[in-house]
């Protein structure tokens, strides 16, 4: 059985995990998957391509995919969009979801918790947005919760299940969907709403990567993408 090497932002993990077995069985390929924050994924893909290590398919934001193409012209080709996933707040089961539909409501909700769990503050989409959000809300230092960062939003959502503290997680919807027991509080209000697009790139014209990209982005899996937390373009 041949291998197909995938480096993906964590936002696409649910979609890839839900489709990989069927593709592997049909095409007789073993999928070697690596998931990380989007910035980390970019760094690892760039390193692999620089050192001529196996990297057949990448899932990144379009801007990072474009940067990768500029650094490695003729080696990477765009292979379609997975859609957009919104940044959301989540809480653990048994906790009454709070109102975050307006900026004032969001400010109160964040002020009332002890801690915010989120992704890597430098390398992840939601981590960087969390920094921007808290700074923009202008919270008094006494009302600002502690921030605990994890490698990605999925890990942040998982961690809220294991703490007794008053906590909210900030993660992308696709990351939240990896943990069905977590409670979706909702997307951020319009002033801070963020929906991030993720796209695929095929490296060195890998035929298997083209086939898998077509499956991930095709009409036959539109409902799967939606269930995993991706909204169409």
C-alpha cells in the first residue's frame, strides 16, 4: 500500500478523518496525516518541501497557500476550497450558555469567567483573534480572565471538559465539532465575527493528492463538509 502525506491545519481535521478511511480503501493508499495550528502547518510544509521530504497535500488558509506557492513556484497547485468556518465560543455540558449576541453581552460573558481556553496565540487563527478580541473589548484588568493557550482550538475545547473553573473556549466551529459533548455558545457578534476559509494545495502534482482533494471539495461531500463545520463559499 502506498502512502499519501498530508499536512493540514487543525480546522480540517474532522473532515479529513471522516473521509480518509473510504478513500484509503478505494485507492489502496495509507494516509499519513499531520495536524497543527495553521501557522505551524505552513512552517512544517515549507520545511518538508525545502528538504524534499514527502508532502503531497496541504490544507491552509488561501493566503498561506499563496505564500507557499511563491516560495516554491511550479511545485504546488491550488486544489479547491473546503469552505469557511466561523470562530465560536463553547462551554462544557451542564453550564447554561451565555448570551454573546452583542458586543456588550460578549463583554459581560467574558468578564464573568475565570479563564479563556484558546489556540496558540501566535500560530493559530483563533489564538490571534482571541488576542485581538480581548484587546478590542477594553476590559478592565480586574475583569480580564486568564488566557490559557493550547496547540489548537480542538485541544482548547477538549480541555474545558476537564476543569472545574468557570471557563469559555474560543475555537473554530470545525474544531468544536470534534467534541460533540461541548456546547456551542454561538459565533461572535458582527463586530468581531470571523469566518476563515481553508483551501487545499497539491504538491509536485501527486495524482493521489488530486483525487483526494477532488473528494474533499466535491459536491458529493458538500453535506459532510457542512456537518464538520464548513460553510460553503
